[in-house]
């Protein structure tokens, strides 16, 4: 079940060498000189500008300029290794080689549960892959298996994501301790049981190590009788474009074991990158550097707002749209969105937020959607499969839609929640929004979902 190697071992060793031999830089200097100053220079040099009121640009020349700006950012700044305080730097041919080796089709899972992710272009008809689950959201141990089963029962979900265990066998999970290895075992056990209970094939791809921790939990989880090489394994950057030994260790472990490697970063709006224009460079350069540094098969650049956190914020939609277009138009790499709305279950607002980013990403060329980190993952158990079901329906209805047409709808959706993301309308947790015996939504939540589906039919001529 090993995945074919994408990068040579010589390349992997050369990346680790960069973390040991690159120029020493203090972190504060990195933030100010290599992120803020460089970003401002690139915005001006490449004229990265956004028109107010447009959520999804259809300016191909602007998308291509963003790609060039992001390549320059990746080459001139590189990546900061937190542990060694060194800049990891690539030559152009090295960086281009890493990009060119990226898969444009990827088989995950195995046997009857196998699924193939395919690269997409802006406005393409091809199917978007749907990852469904509550990745990064803490969930009570007693509800964990039920929740994963409920997500796995959704027929439009291609890959099952997992939430974070709050405890393992009733014990607190202490970070950087043996308890992470215990949590890995407990999570794998519950997830694989849930797949069976949902009637899914044994080889269905599931997310590994959803319970956040250090590299210990992933190394322990990707092991005998637990998560498989064909499952979905995570590593990431720290904002902005920083990497730790822990995530380099994860990346090497995936390469050693022939495991699927999903990588992600979270550029910060209102931080060292600045506003929408800077975040677009942070997202697009993030795709490139994740591929080069962590040997990602798949990548996601999901920005966070400094106050709202949600990547459905109106100022973040244009940045994500253009970054996805820049990478989709100029590389063989997959692009994606990790949808993190502010609102919670049993509210209409969460569905509006989900649809806005979903349509933004799909019309721009996203290959897959990670869905849904409801209430931005901040509230225990505040997430349900209804948000995923709705997102999948909207995604498939958006396939083949022009960016211009999608923009008109997204602007109307944004008007329904703009200015309402704080304070958070967290709605209800899973155990109140779902019947725990049938694992179906309550009449209240089902009714809200159906009302919004009818709104889409009447207002946007979209049948979900």
C-alpha cells in the first residue's frame, strides 16, 4: 500500500541540509525583513491589487503576476527553520523541480475504498474531492466514534476527516509525552471502528492524527494496526513560512513509510503580510514552499483573520481565489480550501459562510475541499455533517461555473453575513444538533438546511 516516491532521497537530504547550513537570522528579523518588507516590495513590483466588491477575480494576467511574485518570495526569502534559526534557501532549478514533480492525480485509500484526487483548472467541470469531518475541532471522547460515523455515512464525502480527542481512555493528553502515543492508538481504534459502522469499505481514506500534538502522535499513529500509508497524513508551517523540526520529522516519516503527505499553512491577515494583497502572496508562496520543504503531495493555504479567525471573512475570499488561480494556472499542483466559518450548527449563517468560500475555491480551480471546521474549531463539539453535506452539494453545483457568475452569487452570500462574524453565533454542539441514536440531524437543523437549499434554488437558480 506504499505510495510511489515523488522526491528522491537525495532531495530530501538536501532539504534537511538547508535547515542546518543556511544563513542564521533572528526570528524578529525574519518577520520584518523577509516577510513584511519583501511582501510590500512584491505588491508594488507586480501590481497586486484588488477591486473592492469583487470576491472572485477573473483577471488571468493578475493571477499570473501573483504567481511570479510568489516564486520570487519563495526564492528570495525561503523558509525559516525555528529550531536552528536558519533560512532554508532554494535555487530556481531546485524549486522548479519540486513543483514539476508534484502529482496532478493522487490515489488515496485502497481497494473498494480508493479515491483519486485530480487537479483542476479555474472554471473546470471536473469533480472536486470532498474531505468531510471536523479536523482540528475538540470532541468529547464519548461522542467521538458517533461523530466520525455520522460523517462517514455522508455519501458525498470522499475522504473522512477526524476531529481531536479531548481525552484518551478518560486521561488528559499531555503534549510531548507518552500520552500522545496513547491518544494515537485510541483515535485510530475509534476511527476505523466508525468506518465499519458507517458501512464504508475498509480501504476508505481517513485522516490520521487529527488529535493535535507534536510529531509523536503522527509517528505513533502511522504504524501497525493503526493508520495506513494510504490515509491522509498532516504536516504544516508556522506563520509565516516557518518550519519546525517536528514537522520536518513528520515529513521524513511520510517519505520513509511511503505515506500520503498533506501539508498546510495559515497565513495571517493583519499580521506581517498585511492585508488582502499580502495574504494572497502568502497563500501562493505557501503552496510552493510546502511542496518544496515538506514534500507535500497535497497542499492547502488557509488564511486566518486576526480577530475573526474565519477564512470566510470577506477580506480573505479574494486572496484565496487569486492564490488558487495563480497555482492552478501555472503548476501541476493541487489547490484547495479548508473551510473554517465563524458560525455554528443550527444557524443559517454557517451555511452562507460555507457556500461563499466553497464557490470561491471551486470556480477558481480548487482540486479538493477540507470541510468543515465549524466555529473555526474553537468550541468543543460544535460541528456536524450537515455543513459538509451542504458544502459538497454547492461544490458540485459550482463545477463548470464561470468565475464571473460565481462572483455574483458569492457577493450576495457575503452580504448575508458580513459584519456578523463577531461575536460568534456558535449554534449548537453535535449532541444537541443530531439524534445520537439515528445519527441524523434534528428536525430543527434539517429544517434550517432545507430552507437554505430552497433559497439557493429561488435566488441563485442552483438546485442542490
